[in-house]
C-alpha cells in the first residue's frame, strides 16, 4: 500500500511540475478577443512542422521556467503554424492558406497568407504585437531564454519606442542585465 501511495504521490508531483512549466498558448483569434477586455501584448511563435530550430526553441526556451512565468504573466502567447490551415482575422483582414495540402502536413507546405502579410522570412519567427493587435516587430531565429528575455522585457515596457537606430539597440542590449536562468 505504501508503495502505491508513493508512486501516486510521485505522479502527482511530476504532473504539477510539468503543468507549471507550460505557456498558456491560445490562437491569434482568441488573443485578439482577449485583448478587448484585458489588454496585453501578444507574443506569437510562428513555426512549421519541419523546422528543427522551431522544435529546439519550443523545448529549450518555451519550457524554461522563467520564460513560462514571464510570458504567462505579461503576454497572450500564440503558436501559429506558418504553413498551417487555420483561418485568422487580424485588423479586419481574414487570412487562410488556400494552397494548403493535408498530405504534406509533416513536410513543407504552402505558406499561410498571414505569414506573407507579416513578412515572415524564416522559421522560427517570434512576432510581437501591441495591445491593439498592431505589429511591434518580428524577431527571426532561435533565441535562448536570456536572448528572448531582452525582447520580452523591452516590448513589455515599451522601451523599443525610444530605440530608432542599430546603435541605440546595441547600447540597450549591452546594458541589459538578463535574469532568466538557462
């Protein structure tokens, strides 16, 4: 009986730890709707099923405890397949993937219209939106937790609004003190 109780307790502890390490992902349509009652910025992970760096970003960065907590507290988080078949409405425009081929679900598929609209040039890309659904910036490529931290905190505090040159961004990045572990 003690062994079964211990195993059940271990399962509960593991489940709680895993649950605590998850970002609360929603669709872009849901995030836009949530902004109407509780304005927050949006962080959107644009990925594809075939993208290796996308999988590493998800595993290493989006499961980092510091990233999870900060994103869940300060952003609406969206996962968006840049070659998927989701219908999305943004700023009065509806986007689909008319050339989507379900037979290519795990391979390269046609680009979603929203990916084109956002000028996604590579995967992964993390797109940040303001509280009204306007694009702040797309950040292309894999980011470690501390690299992502810089953008999360800069955009959350609207500090990007005073950065209008590479020199100012470089100075900001150099002065930034990362706190996230990992």
